[in-house]
C-alpha cells in the first residue's frame, strides 16, 4: 500500500466509511482459516437461500448520527414515559426509586458471573440471600429460591415440582390464570408426561365446584392466580382446602407481588407453592423483559425446589458467609436426579427487587399497594358509570378490572393513542366470550388527572 493509499484509508475510516478488503487481504484471511475460496467458505449454505447481490445498505453513520437515528425511531413508539399507561396483564408500570438502579447498575453487580466460587462472590450471594428472605416475608412461605426466568416458567416449574412431590401426573389449572402462563405450562409439561386440565372460570374467578368435579386421585396440584388475570381476588383458602382434601397441592401464581403489600399472603391461607412474576418489584416494564420468576414453598419441600438456593453459613474462623446450597440440580453433580433443567436465573433483576423491597420496607409496600387499590377503585367507578360501559364481573379486585365496552377494545386503544393514552388489554384474543372485554390496570403512577382524561376520552369514543 502506497503512502497515499494509507492516508486515504485512514481518512475514510475516520469518517466511519466502509473500506472493502483488497484481493490480497481476502486471500490472506482465507489462507489463515484454511479455506481455498470464499465460495468454499459458504458451501454449507444452500445456493437457493444465498444472497447473490451486495447488501442494500445506506452509508455508515457516525456515533452521534446513529444515536440521533435511534432516538427518532424510539420516539415513534408510545410508551409509559410518554403516555398515561392503563395496560397491565402481567407487566406493570410501577414507580422505580432511583436508588434501585443506582445500586443494581454498579459494575460489580452488572457484569458479575455465576457465583460458583463462593469466596469470590460474597456480594452477589448475599444479595440473593436477602432477596430470598424478603420474598419469604412477602409470600408467607418458609423458603424461596434466588429467582427463575419469569412468571410463566416459574408456574410451570411449580407444576413439575408438584408432580415430583406427590408422584402424580395431572395438574388442574383455572382459566382465570394468565393465558400465556397456561400456554407455557402446557409446552413445559407435555414432554414430562404431565396432563394439564383447564377448568373454566365462573364470573371472573376460579369455579370451585368445577375444580371439585375435575380433581382425581391423579391430581398433583391445583393452580390458581391471585389476584387472577382478570384482576379479581380468589377464595384461596377454600381452594387450598379442596386441593388438600384430595392429596393435591395448591399452587398460587402471582403476576404482581405488590398486591401482597395489602393482601393476606398465600402462605397464610394454605398455598403450598407460590410462583409468579417479580417485575413489579423494582424493574421497569422494558417492553416485555427481561423479568424474573419468583418461587417460594414450604420447608418440607425444600429439596425439590428448582433453581438456585443461597444459604448462610460460617467459615473456619466463624465468620458469616453465603454459599449456593442443595445443588443436586441443573448442570451440577448427580444431574440425572436434578429437580429441574433450569440452569440460570435473573440475578441482576433479583438484586433490583431486593433493593426495592429494602428501600420501601413493610410500610412503604403497604402504602404503594394501598395507592394502587384506591386509584383503581376510582377509575373503576368512573368508567363503569359511562353510558355503554359496564363491569364484566362483580368480584373484588386489586388494581385491574374488566370492562365490557360499546366499541371494540382494539378500536378504543387505537383512538386513545391520539390522546397520548395507552389503553387496556383486549381480551378477545384469549377469551372468545369476552370480545368486548377490556382489561384496565391502574397503578400508583396514574394521577387523578390522567384517570379523568381517560374517562373523558372514553365518553367521547362511546
């Protein structure tokens, strides 16, 4: 390469322009990797699917230009920071205190690896231990793991755990459980020989009589959600008693654990396994993920709980320390006897949840839950009072409720976007009998002015 060519190459690269490799450079690269030609390099790719022309790409951009372009694309989205969000259905727009990610985003946590070497990972292990302890307090259970993938997989893992504990191969799930949780449940358990029987809800809550008719000596667990997918509160104790009378376990899935700031915890009314989604504990909506799965259970079931379990111990000098314990699971020893194929968790999001719970404390969680309850009640009364709008169910709710609408919910959502409002979830895609059903969520983030603006917009649309 001549001096002039070098100067041109340097100038072009400084302007972030693409400089194709020379023939000599290509030949050298092929020689190094041991391939005779470029065609031979791609020989395994069928000719029919190969691109036989140059990519139609615009000129390369500088870093500031890329940032500006991505910002312009992002601003085309309607999201929780730019609009009043009344969409829930398993992912919730709660306020995340700045302390949460100021701490969770520190490098030693953000880039930490799996804590196999306990002596090097005490910080991450202690964070997991504190999360487990607080989750037990919140759910009223004895032991919790250090998180799973998400609420859906945690619910499916709870079904597998129930099968192992009871030596039975059938689970009953209410259709008032999140439909996507149920879909994952069927996908997860099918290859394991577990039969999933769905029992229709009745008036927005699990039908105890239908469950009683469906339960058999082969039933390992009854799975409910509380608050359920419709936002309604279940009669948990009655359903737990029903399951126990037949030798089955009661699994409670929770989509929003903040509800436990004001509701009686599942452990207090007889649940055997608590699973669910921990996103609302200090994690943003993030357009759907990543999230973290919660799981907690009773002490006698600890050896069958999947995923990672952090325990407290002491070293040879009597100093307190933390370790992964009961590791007959995942890729560890005796993996043929492992309780699960779950091989990782969501440690960073678990840390955020632990910081969130510690920052708010018992009184703070109760206050946030109370705000959710009160604001949702205000919105429920205001919307159901509009002409053509009525509540689908009479059951008590937490911060979500179903409204039957005079206009298709999808059309309502489209029109609400003009008002910078994100509407609720249309239910017809999951429940054909609720094509006019609209699942509305109100969290502490929504102001009275925003709720009134929603009501006015609905009145205009209706």
